[in-house]
C-alpha cells in the first residue's frame, strides 16, 4: 500500500509553491484534485520557458501537475458552490496560496472550510505571513529571495547580491507545507482534529538559511563575506569551491590546504600551515589553487585526489550526468501520458518507500479533464 | 506569538532516534521535533555528532558550535558506543521501543552492526526506518562522499547559478542537505500515516542526488522535452536561466533592486527609457535578454532604490528592495513574523535562532528546548527504556 492511499487532496493553488506541495502528496499515493477557474485555469499552464509547449501546456505546468485530476469551478459563481462544498466534504486536505484576504473573499478560507469539514487539514502558503507591512506584497520567488538576505550568500564578493538560480522559495515553502500537512493528517487520523497549517516564502527562506543566519545573530551581527573567487559558501574555508581545469571544472570540498598542496604538487600551498589562514586568507589560497588547477585536465586531478580520499568531484552538465550509470541506477526519470496519447519525460519522486520509487503514468491533466467524472457534469 | 504546548502538537508521543551527524539527517529529525516528536540523538561517546566541533566562524556556545545548537534544538542525547557489544545491545533495545529511526551511514554500515532495517523490523515491525545516502544504495557512486558541494557539482545545478561568463557556480548554501532532510521527513510522516491503518512501519530512503534533482524538476523536465538544450545563464544579472528580461537584481545609486516577471516595454516607460520602452515584441524579452537587461541597468544605476520603487511599485510592477540580514531583521515585517527564539542552555548567555517555519494557526508555537550536551540524557534514557536489562531482548 502506498503511504497516502485513500487520502483526497483539493488543490486550489497556482504556479509552483502550493501545486508542488500537492504533487508530493500525489507522489506518495494521495488523490489530488486540482480546482481551476474555467477556461484560463492555473496561469502556469501558459507560463512558457524555453518555448517548450507540450500538448497545449507549458513544460513547467506538466512537471508540477503530473498525476493529478483537474476540474473547473468558478468560485465567484454561487452556482458552483454546492459542487465545491461536496468536494470539501470529501477531502482530507485542501491547499491554497492566495494573497492574504483573497481566500476569505472567495469563502474558501479555513474558518469557512472547517465549518463544512471540521477535520480537514488546510494548508496555506503566503509570501510574508499574515501580519505586518509586507502582507500586500507580491508573493513572488525572486522578490522573497531579495528580501531574505539569501542573495548576499551567493555569487562572488565583487558581484551584486546574486539570487539562487532557481525558485527556491517556492520549492522549499511547498515542501515545508507538505511536512505540516502530513503531520496534521496523522493527528486527524488519530483524533479527528483538523488543522490550519501555514507557512510563507519568507519563513521558508529563513529556515533554509538557519545555520548561517543563526551564526550571524550570535556573532555581533557580522554580515556574511563571500569569497572573491569561486565562492561556494561564505562561511567555509578554502579550498571549498569549483575550479576551472584545462578541459572542464573540478569541485573540491573540505581538505587541509597543505595536504592538498602536497597531493597536487602545488608548493605555494605549503605556506598555509596555520588553519586559521584557510579562512582569513582564503581568496589568496583560492587564487593560487585556481592558477594551478587550470594547467591540467579534470581527469588528471581526480586520478590523484580520489584515491587519496579527498572530497572532490567532476562538475557535470545534465548531458554528462544523464549518460552516467549512476544516474540510470537512480531511476529518477519517468514517462507520463495523457489519455489522448501525448507523452513526455519528467522526473519522479525523490523518496523511495519500502525499496520502491513510485511511478505514476498519468501526465498533468488538460483543463477540466475530470469535470464529468468528479463533478458529474458535462465538461 | 501565542505560546503553545508541545502536548497538542501533531507528533506528540512519538519517539524518534537520530543516529545522524551534520545537517541532512539531523535537520529531518529537527523538523519532527518541531512538530512535537520526542527526538533522541544517539551519539558516539567522546566526540558525538561531528557538527558539535565544526563551527561556522569559530562560534561556540557552552562547548558546542552555534550551528550545532541551531540544528539540534529540541532534542535529547544518549551516548552509546555501538562498536562494543554492550552499547550495541542497548542501542537495539532502544530501537525496539522507538517509532522512527533516521540514519545516514554509508550503505551497509547499519546492517553490519545488526541495526539494519531487516534486522530491526524483526524486533520492531512498527518502526519507520529512514536512510540518507549520497547517491543511493546501489550503483557506481555508492562509495563517493555524500557531501553537499560535490552533489551539487554532479547534479548539473551549478550551471543554473551565476552569470554566463562565470564557471558553474554552486548555490552557496547546503541546499542538497536541506532539501534531502525535508524529503526524509516527508517520507517518514507519510509512513506514519499509513501505520495508523496497517499497523506496520516502513522503509524510507532518500539520497542527496535524488533530492537535488527533484529541486531542478521543472527545468529538467523542460530540458528532457525541448531537445536536450542545456540551460543558458544570462550574461548579466542572471537570476534564473530560463526566464526572460527583466528578471534579475540591478544596482542602483545606493543599493539594489530586484525586478521579477514584468512587461519589458512597460518597465521602459516607467523608468523613462525610450529604448527599453520600444521593446514591444515579447519574444525578444527572452531572445535578446542580455541587451535588454543592460539597457535597463544603465538607467537604474542613476537613481536610488527608493526612487525606482516609488515609481514601479504603485504601477504594479513586481519589484523589491534587496536586503541584507541587517536590513531584514530591522524591518517591521520581520518583527511581525516573530521568527526568532532563544535556545541558550540554562547557564549560558543568549543564543538566538530561528523557529519552525510551520505554523498551526490558532495553536500557538511552543518554545524549543536547547540542544543537548553530548550524552546529557544517557542515564535517564537508560533507566526509562530499561536499556541495561540485557538479560531479555525486548
């Protein structure tokens, strides 16, 4: 039995944060019903990147919404209300990511929903919480990153604050919401008590930074200092970073600098025998190392460092990664299809349960695809 | 923030054993503690979790690194030497009475100790047993070190970050560890839900590599279906390799502003740039994004952040200031979030860290207990779980 079999989830979310949360619930065996407004649906359907349109919807939408049912309901139309309330009564979980106040206007806020189904676990993602001056700000990933301080950890010291090149606020807030929802569902199963679980993009980003941020809070508020070259973590000593080689790149994690110098034959690194210098003079060390590593190929360095148990790795593109046996062994790619025969490749769940990586053959639904089956009306 | 009680938290009453070190496994256990579980760290005597002595900026509190305190708030600690028969037997008795076990040893190590899943299932069929690895339990990379930067480097992630003329740039945080920890907690919670119905536990396995690939799932899906075109970072102000101009962070006269998805021509009108305003063909916002970003940057650096925000925000453009932690923590918005707590041990000075990002609205947020000293609860746990009664196997 898959862990969440028998659990029904209503997904009223859009874009990435909330829908990525319900994707994970679907990955774990729940039935997810996506509720969209008629015609337009989730805006993510038309948010194209890389001009990649797949059977009428964007690649992003397909990735985020595989293995879900889809119905359309106009929440502003009183005629839709009985169908919505039937769905709410049948659901164990409901997920939203409206700006604060919008759910109440649409009468899909927690109080209203709990009045219909008291044991429901209601998950909500906002941008910046529900109090304070930022409540009305757009809950958008880059803006949340910009406000969270995270951009001052990333990139090199002479660069502007550099955002992380993925929607990490959306991603982490979605998964943090999953954790809260699952805990709430467990309690609801045992006690019948429902829950209103809430997180925000900003809280998620602070939680992601919590180690470094806690250091800041207790170290006289000394701000992070990125290294000038090859920054990979503002708080970690040299040589930590990615270095160009003659034919590619090499990642090196933690290793005593003089030991590294001996292994690769870089005598200049021998001077750094005082471990405190690995942090205080890390730009200088990294510069020496970068000038040295670039003279030979990645394979050359790996053949010296790996047998010596130095923490190092090649730096791969997706092309290179997907040709490795290790990637094939991981079994992370699956092919999913629509009822009309259209199919595409996407990833699958990162969690294995009882030795198995679950695969579900259903691609993301066309808009209103399951109206008839779920709502009992002609679509 | 209303103070809550741990008794009503969703995982109250559950016992979680954290056999892990550093960040990935312990952060999963921390989240279960945030959600109400009782978490016991099982550590080797003498040194304990390696992160006790691995201090960011050399910062310690009461003998342990401040980052250790952050990761291990709300836990207890028992020191057991599982390399000796007695310690191992005690560990087995403890595992027999637990609901959840999390381990992150290299594949095979727990089996050798007799603490592997199959062995433990025999004595505790209700246990949810979670393993963290670098690259899975099989395959040619099993022996590779499961380290954050290396996993990022092997996963393609570093090609999404930084500008086009830079080497691949890792995300400068331990994101593989963090995301893996999140997935471990998810798998455990899902199996606990199933256990209510079936009465049986389950096995959860997550690797750093699978988690960091899941983090890229949107863009990898795009790559898999657009003819395997590799990501192209923008030459300037890259914030997302797949998004059009103006998406990025721009210097101003006195700081920086972030511009998210917005119509380029409208941004051009608002900032008074005829050349940007003339970009009325949305296709160009992606295909010519470097030039557009440069044209926007030239204008934005001439005035202050406040000036631009006062024009762009009221016009509905998605934009914001770019804050340091100092600016953030001083803001009224941050104060309204009420996100900090003091987890100093009794006799120590203040130790401020973050709280759980998960709110159970209307239920309050209980304060976290401080992180434990190494073996702080050894004697009490031995008594409570009758661990030295080794005559009978429980």
